[in-house]
C-alpha cells in the first residue's frame, strides 16, 4: 500500500482544510516524501514522488518561471504542488491551473498562515509506517518462499503463494511453454483454461492459441502487461520473466489485470517468486545434467564398435526404462543454421530458440512414438524408433510423411529456427546402431545439399540412391573435378551469361527428353525449350542419345549441387 494525494488530504490538518483547485485526476498519485520550495533553483533538488509545499516567494518577480513551474514539476514526476493562499502571488495564474488540469497534476491551495511542519510531520510519519508495513509484509512473503524451498515445495506451491498475494490465478511455465505448476484463488474464474492443453505424453503446455501481445513493459523490464484474445474479449494479464543472468528459464503468468502501479506486496511476491522459481529450475537443470551424463554414456556405448560397450549401453538403458529392441529406425534431428554459423558462436537468444525447436521435435515425435528413446549429441537430437517384433515394421515412406508434418509444425511455431531430419534404413540388430546413425547423418547432409530450400528437410537413406556411396564430410576433390569435366562448359556459360542451361538440361533428362513436358515443368515456351536444348548440345559437343555419355551427364547433374554448396548448408 502507498500514500496517495487523495489520502494525504485526509491526514494532515492543513490539507484537510485545503482545496484542490486543479488537476483532480491526479489525486491517486503516490507520495513518497514531502519537500519545501523556498529557493529559486528548487527544481534542481526535487525528486519523483515528492509533494512540494511552497509560498512561491522565490518566484514572486519571475512570471515566466511561474508559468512553467507546473509542467516542469510534472515532468520531474512529482506527486503534486501545495501553495499557501497568503503567498506572495495574490492569485494563482490561469496558466498554472490550465497546466495542472491538462497534466493531471494536483494543485492544492492551502489555508492562510500554514506551518509547513504540520504537513511534513504527519505525512512523513504515515509514509514511514507504510514502509514498515511493507517491510514486514515482504519478510512474511519471503519466509513463506524460504519455507517452501527448505521443505522441497513444488512449482504449484510457489504459484499458490503468489496467487494468494496477488488475488489472481498463477501459472509457472518453462522456456518451452511447458506448465510446471499452477495456483488458483477461490472464487476467481479460470479464463485461461482454454490456453492450457495436455498432450499425449502427459505433459501440459500453453497451446498454440495462446499468442499474447505486449501491451506495456513495466519499469525494470522483467514484467510485461499482456493481452490475448478470448471469446469474452481480450484477457489482460502479467508475465514476470524468470532469469539467471541473461539466461531465460521461463515465466510466471498472473491471469488477470492488476492495478498499476502494482502494490508493494504484489511486486514483492512476483520478485521473490521469480527468485525461488529460478533456484528450483536451476536445481532441476542440475538433476537433468546428471541424467544427461547417463544418457550420453548410453549413446557412446551404442556408437562404439566394441560389443561389450553396446551390451552395457543396452543394460543401462533398460535400467532407465528404455527398451532398445530391434527392428528400429534411427532419426537424427539437426537445427537449420545459416551457412558458416557455428552453434558455439550463436547469440543466447538464438541458442534458446534452437533448443526450443529440438524440444518441440522431441515432444511431437514422442507423441507419435511413445516408446521412442532420445539423446542429445552436440547440437543434434538422436532418436531410436523401435518398430516392435510383434507387428509389421512401419513403412519408411509413411514415417517420412509423418516426420515432414512435424517439421512443418515446428517451422510454423518457431520459424526461422527450423529443423531437418535424416532417417536411417530399417535396422534389425542393435549392433548395427552405429551404421544406422551414420546413415541418418548422411541423409541430412546430402538431403539438405540437394534440397533447394535447405530447411525443414526430411531425407530418407533409401532415397539417396547412388549418394549412399558419398559423404559430404570427406569433400572429395575428385567429385568436383568430375562435375567440371562433364559439365564445365555449361557451368561456365551459366556463370558468364546468366543463362539456365544446367537446370534446363536437368529437367530435360528428368522428363525423359520430352521437350513439351520439360517446357511445362520450367514454365517456358516450347520454342524456348527447344532453343536451349540446342545450345546445350552445341556447347557439350556430344549427342545426348549416347547411353554411357548420358549416364555420366546425369550423374554429374546429381553430384553438382552436392559439391558446389558449402558443407552444412
């Protein structure tokens, strides 16, 4: 609670006898202290939140200073101005009254011959009492949170304490929008229920319909006033970020509109609540890191060429509730990063969004395949998809379509931080996990190189064809030389003349040398297509009817996109 100008008018006897002559809309301004102006340069010494008391004596002969006094005090953030009626200015000028009304700045006319101490003493005493009450309240709230921490309280316990203080339902979510805990208030409607959904994994998340818009960033930058559409109109609410240093861990959402400025108890509850939530989140991160060490040991064992290490990995996985039984697919999920970007050099915000994409991939794959196992391997997510011995293994094409939908969903929710996926062939022995993993990685590398968009790509090992025998990480100079030997003149023509002869030849051969179909595929006129093919024949100096020559050209056309793009693009 804070002392307002309205309340002050009822506390000090001189103020009870005073009258508001202008600026009544500012009566709820908060008074943090009382000051007296009896020197000309008082504006250099005032502070926000002060109630200024004066006779205006220092400005008696300075009409310009009197005219600008109210706007300058309002700009400084003062709570109001109280002037004695027997001041050295016989009548408050209209310019002061107009400015006070326009700015909502309370202008108070005091009774004659007022002793300023009769105003300062009771108001200061009231402010000190309120501050003492706030301190006691803050200590009580902090004690509740400390007791929660010491007793191992849950996120819901923390949310409940905050909810009781602010009088509104509260939800705590992590940076992936997963609901960690909720607190309710008896008699308060839970309008936010439509934004919370439980998925097939049993976890609860803020759904896609929750798309808030920032209405205002409150002082300090950690709390925002948000609005989100509902069937009953916009739902106004608050979001208090939970951070450790510059690392965003999540947020505390207060589902309801709170008066501004926030009461001290509400600010204390949010501040202490965010601190305790951050401590608990860091504790959980530490526990997850221990579990991650075991997970890394499992993955390293599966990738080992030593049978003993693989057996130990399977035994350790079984102990953690994961059954690594064949047949299975290995899926590798990799973030789509711009060419030349190193994950270690990415900004923290970008890193967080990348982690969000990988989290979304894990969540949606787990919904479709509850028995899947997951490991983080550097910047990638490795997925073990068992197909079950008692049923027919899943069709690779169906799996490709399913994972493609997951990629599209992630792109919709978290663009531009998308992911691409590589799928191994169906593997029937865990001893072949290492080979399956390598096939999945190769599928991503080559699939992204061949795909024009190079984002949200799903590539299956069986679809690589002759590219199964090629690894982009080897950067074979022979492949580049082969492409230049076969296609060199065409490539040079495209580079110098800006023509599209290589792409024309690619489509022409893909359409079985049918000029009409190729023209339609390229969206050009039939005669233009015939002219381009003629130019290709002239430049290559060979007939496309020779099967062996045509095979070399087709192989070079397939290889060129692979060897001409930077690794990892």
